[in-house]
């Protein structure tokens, strides 16, 4: 929770440093009147266009943070459900938000960032799938705050609900978003990757699983080079991976069965990522390179995933790692790790039961244990 609030505190500070606004508030009398109408005419359409043109322009040019929030609320609260009104409102919002982005590009860097972020927050609040294309434009931006809000727009719970409802008859939009998210995994922060997992959780298409594997690979890579941040987010990733692993069926004499083509891929990522968390905890503690917060987060990952995921996958309660941590025995933690996941000579319980391996070594032999985590840099 502290991580979350710290991150949003940074966002808030980054929005607007200059608190000065001389713009008048947009008039809402006409838009409120026609929002309640059953049938709209051309004059009503003009009112919608004029309202959004003025309201978005005010949002772009306002600098005071409190005023910006109020003006976003004015725009968001005027969207409606009546067919004609909702469609015209959506079309006008697209047109004038797009124009706002075009104006932002011409501004000095700090003002540019602030305006883009606030327009993305507006899109997030409007929860309109027609505006997805505007958010996609900023997915590859190098500014992590801009990228965060672009991803947030595309993984908004309401947007995901709509995608899920339509995925059977029209999977194209969901596939397109998944492909776009896959393109930016490598350059996304931990907060952004965590946001992407909302898509994987909600939208059941093959591309979602591909996205999850890429996210897991990126986290594994960051553990390996000791640049991983916010280990606590790996609880969600590991739980998602575990949920995608079909368990062996007793109908086959206890032998592993592959009910999905990606079962070994998913299981391998689960085991490697969890192993990396164990190894980071042990090696980082021994080397004294982890602070108390990092150690606490790793302990939370190890215990939570052992209880919720390993117990489910192995069919019986697992508490060996928890007990070893409570005894403050790093040696016992590693012994339990090897029992579960394997070592250089003996396969572990999990790969034996689920029927996966850890790839091959340089000489082509199958690995019987997770890839070792390098020692922390000096």
C-alpha cells in the first residue's frame, strides 16, 4: 500500500507545479438540458460539440491542480446513455481530446507532460472504448507517468468488462490491445506491468497468456540482473501464472496431462520466478544488499505464494519455506527450495508432478533446476 501511495504522490507532484488559472468555468446549462432529451436535433449536436470543445480547451490550458480535477469531473459527469447523445458525445470527445494532444506537443516539455497526463486521466474516467486509439498513441512514450496512464486507460475495469462481453463475437479489439501491450513490456516499470496483469485477469484470449509470459520473463530478467523493483507485485503475477496451470488428472494414474499447449511454458515461468524470489532473499540477505523493505516484500511473496499456490499445485499444505524463514535459517530456505523445484542432480516435486523442465543447458542437457541467480553486484 505504501508503494501505491508513494507512486501516486509522485504523479500528483508531476502534474502541475504552477498554480495559476484565469480561465472561466465552462457553462453547463445547455448540455444538462439536452442530456435529458429523448431525441436530439442538429442544434443539440452543436451544443455537445461546443461544450466539449470549450471544456477540453479549458482543461488543456488550466494549471491549477484542484481546478483541473473539477473540470475533468464536469466532462466525465456529462456523458450519457441515450443513444444519439452518447454517440455524439463520444465522437466530439475523441475530436477535441485529439486536438488537445496536438496542442500539447507544441508546449514546453513540463507543460507538455502535464497536459498529456491530464488528458489521459480524462480518457480513463470517460471509460469509452472509442477513445482507446488515443491512449494507444502514448504507450511507447519514454515518460513512465504518461505510459502508466496510457496503460491504465486500456486496462480500465469498465473497458475490460466491455471487451470480455464482446470477445466471443468480436475478439479483434481485445487482441489489438494485447498486442500493443506486449510491445511495451520490456520498457515498462513495475507499476505498469502490474497494471497490465488486469488485462490478463479479465480477458480470456490466447494473447492474454502470451502477455503474461512476457511479463513473467521481464520480471525474471530483472531479478537476474538485480534491477528488480517492488517485489511485492510478483504475488499477483505468480498467482496469475498458477491459475493458468492445469493440474494433473487422477484419471491418468497420476501422470501429468497437458490440457493446454502452453502448460509447460506457464509452469516453467512460475517455478523460475518464484525461485528467483527465493534466491534473491537468500543471496541478498547474505550479501547485505537488501534493505528492510525489500526483505519484507520478499518474505511476503514467498509465504503468500507458498500457501496459496504451491499448496494448490501439490495438493497438500506447504509451509516449509515459511517455517524456515521463521527460524531465520537461510540454509533451510534453500533446502526447501531444492525439494520443491529441484537442484543440479535431482528434479523437484513441482516439475515432477506437473511434467515440465527448465529448458536446456549449454551442452543440450535438460535442466533439472531453475537457472541460478547471479551473485549481487558489488
